[in-house]
C-alpha cells in the first residue's frame, strides 16, 4: 500500500493551503494512519456488510413481542466506534487532546474523503451526526446540548 502522500498528493497539498501549520502537521500524521485503517479494516468490513452483513430489522422477539430492533453486524459497529474515536465529528466541537484546541471542518472533511474511499455508505451517518451536532451547538438550549454532548464527542 502506498502512503497517502503518494496515493493522493493533492489532498495534502490542499490541506497545507487551508490549515495552519500546527493543525496541518497533526492532520498529516493522523490522516496517514486513518488512511491505512480505512484501506485495511474498514474496507474488509465493508465487503462483509455489503454482502452478508447488511443491517436487518428484527421485528419480533422469540415470544412474539414487537421489538422493532435494527441489527448491525459487529464489524460495522467496530467501524463506527473506531471512526468516531478519531474525532471525525467531535474535534470540530471540542479540543483535540494533543493540540489543546478544536479542529475544523476542513480536517473533518478530509477524514470523510478518505473514509468514503473505503465505505461511502458509512460516511452518510457521520455527516448526519455532524449536522445534528452543529444544530445542537448553535441552536439548542444548554440542557439539551449537554444531554447529547457525550454521544457526539
């Protein structure tokens, strides 16, 4: 596998143009590992999800009670957890621990661009989460924002 710098030099060139030096250095390092993660683990799981592991509606439990639960395979859940842990949504709204400051949408969209190379279907819920977090941060009262904060961060 070629490094991100060789595989997509335009992405890093544009990030250098739109990010300050500190955030660019951080992004360059983190995006390289995210790129490797997406092209290996995420891609492998996406193949399974697209074939045998598609989400299913479990309408009834074994006693015939309506539970209307959506089942997703474990690989999809791992992809979701590991992707959100990179700060793809959270670091737009809270400080990046290594930098002590927030990221921005340019960095987040770069992550989304890379994610979409392996699993475009998963980037959809990520963007919906980003939009919901934006609305909560800008328009919700403090109690509502706080109650949802832990889910997005």
